[in-house]
C-alpha cells in the first residue's frame, strides 16, 4: 500500500516547502524506499509554460516535455529521479479536465460542484503518481502550493483532508511548514503565527503530525515545547529548519533531528538503515572548496534569483566535481552595450548565456559572445545563448552584415536561425514548443564527446527556432564545428569553435539534468575550463 505525505505551508510564502519536501524525499530514498514527489499549484494557468519568469521564476522541463513549477527541479536534484507531467498539476488543469468531462456528459446530468467533483479529480491526480512504469511507489510526497488561508488553496486542502478517510489514516501523514519570526525589538522568537496557522488547518479538518519551523535563528527548547503544547503535536514532531548556507545540507539537518526515523515510525514503513554518506561527502565539498572561480551569467531576468535557478544549481554542481567554489556575477544583458566590456568582465573566468525569449537584450548578449570568443574566455551558450553565438560568428567572422535569427529580425538578409517548420502554423502559446527529451549524436573527438564520453545522449528542449542548415557549409569553412545533431530530424544541437580553448553552444537545456552528486558533463567541463583561465582585465 502506497503511503502519502502531504506538506502544507503557513504564515508566509517562500518558506521552502519545496526544499523540505525534497529533503524528506532524500531521507526516505537513502533508506531504500521508492519515492516520488508531486507539486500542486493553486493558480488557474494550466501549466507554468506561459508565465513570466519575474512572477514565477524559471519553467522547469521534464523528460516527457511538461513545463512545470521550479520545485520539480528541486525534487529531481534531491531524489535523483526523472519526473513527469504527472508530478505537477494546477487548478487550471483540474478545472479543464472536469469541464471536459461535463461537456462529454460523463456526470450523467448531475450538478457539477467543487465537492465532490473537483476534489475527486484532485485525488485522482494524486493517486496517478503512485504508479511509475507499472511499479508501485512506496511513498508519495505531495506539496500543496500557496499558504493556508489562501482562498485558491481550499479545494486542495479539502481533497487531502478527505484522503485520510479514503486510504486509511495509517497511510497518511500531514507535515506543516511554518515561520517562527524573530522580533528585534523584543529580542525573542514568536510562536503565535505558527499557532494561528495550525489553528486554520485544524478548522479545515487537518491536524498536522509534524511541524517544520523555519527561522533565522536556533529555536530554544522553550519555544519548541510551547509549539508542541498549543498545536497538540508531540515534542519529537517539532523540527527546526534554521537558515543554512547550502540547501543541500537540509536533509542532514533533518536527519540529525530524527525526522527520517519519525516518518518511518508514523507510517509504519519497513526499510533499510539510512545511507547518507555520499550526500555528506558532497556537502563537505561545498563547504570546503580547494579553489574559486567566477562565472559571468548574462541574461535579461537577472533581477530575480529564481529566474535562472537550474543554471545556478548546475554551476554549483560543476564546482562540486571540480572541488571548486563558483561565484556568479549576474550581468544584465541590457547593460552590456552601454558598458566597458573590459571592466564589466574583469575577474571573470567563464561566461554563460542562458536561455530566454524575445528581442530585448539580444544585442548585449551578442556583444558578450564576441568578447568571450576574442579573449579566449571559456563560454557556454544555452538555447538562445547558442543562437547568439551563431549570429555573432556570422556577423564578425563570416562578415554577413545584418545576419540574425528570424525571431529577432524577420527580414534579416541572412536568416541563420529559422522557425522550426512544424511551428509555422501554431497559434497557441501554451505547451506548443519543441519540448522534452530528444537524442543527440556527438562527433568523436569534439569537446562535447570528451565531456559525455558516449556517442548518443538525450537532452531536454524548450524552443521554437533552429539553426538554418542551408548555411552549414559556410560556417564550417570558417572554423565552426557542428559537434552534435539530432539524428532523426537532422537538427544542429551543439556547436564548438576549433580555435578556442573551450567554447560550446547547445540548443537544449543541460541544466535540467544536473544533480548535486553527479554534475552535468557540460557544466563539469565548463567549470574545469574556467579553473584554467586566469583572470582577464
């Protein structure tokens, strides 16, 4: 019988429910259990694909092409499992499904209501995740987005309240993540917000079994005992989650407080003793690097940390494998053209241009590519970063004035990047790009092949434009190497420069498959190249 852990949040948003869920997943997986994690988002968008990064952070893409909440990325990185479209659903997806059923007549004329029809659909989507490729998952962790008290979250909270009755109370565990603020004026932590948050949950009909207390400082025994008393939870169920330098330390902190064993006991799970040694060694590398490099990330959403979350994490992973601390210098691409590039990139060991859409900031990115190419600075261009590398090469090396991608200039005389043929008649924006995992065949002897050490790899995509193969011969003549192709579609996936120490552009998004205990090969080699580059400027 599958066990279910439901994680809710209270007091304020951005408490780190996703990190808590991921860390619990790591603790259970370290005991040999088959674990999956699911995120429920209470917004009406069907998925995260059309949402502005400034509002919602990055869009994380799964192997099967789902555009999901960024927490799915945390889940994959912590439990080291490729998740699917079933691991994230929204209010929009639930209502769309129920309305479609109503239009077909599936409800036989019944009045369609939030209870039971919407809540039944929510529960069905939760139960779907318990089967992966026919193999039953032993524990499903479900994170409920939003904060207790939000009106849009109520149907989901009602659904998980009913879940205990449906599958048996011995198979369900409720964990509430809350905030314990420190009042500077009073010089003390306050438990009252947590008490009120739990009170709201109990009014809905949910009694948490465990409370994870987020705070900026250590909780005293007095505070823990007070929360235990007023929230009617055993003292062992009050878990401290103090701010830490690295999110990857959180599973170790939880384990030290006995959270893993408590969950095993409450759900009556049969499993092995925890094996977190590899994880401890990885965290030790983060805290004790042997050297340091600085990577300049040039993008147009630099004002929000979560807009390039997987990029940031993948750079960190590359640093771990190279026993190296990676400092990131965020550079807004809009500012590149109006700056002294020598001053802007002073102290930089490597340059990365991440993915993105739209014309704004493109010329700044193209200038960045030129600077990296001419000054032999290790360079990694991802998705639109590869487009910029192609455009810059066409303009400055081949001398094609006005060369561009048709995404940015539909009337360019040299359309080196074109809309994919299958994209030309598409009008809907949501879920209509080239999405998910596709194979890529590598050229032996290339930088890409040296990184992967295999001929066929599979990487995730999220884009509408591709390199125009009509220009391949001319690019090759001037020294560009096309080192990776999609064998089925004959699409260019990886480019390199033959006269540069490390210059790689990829059409896909390697950051989505990087793990803290197993860095993506391209990020590992990019950081390795950066460690060899002396500061420029």
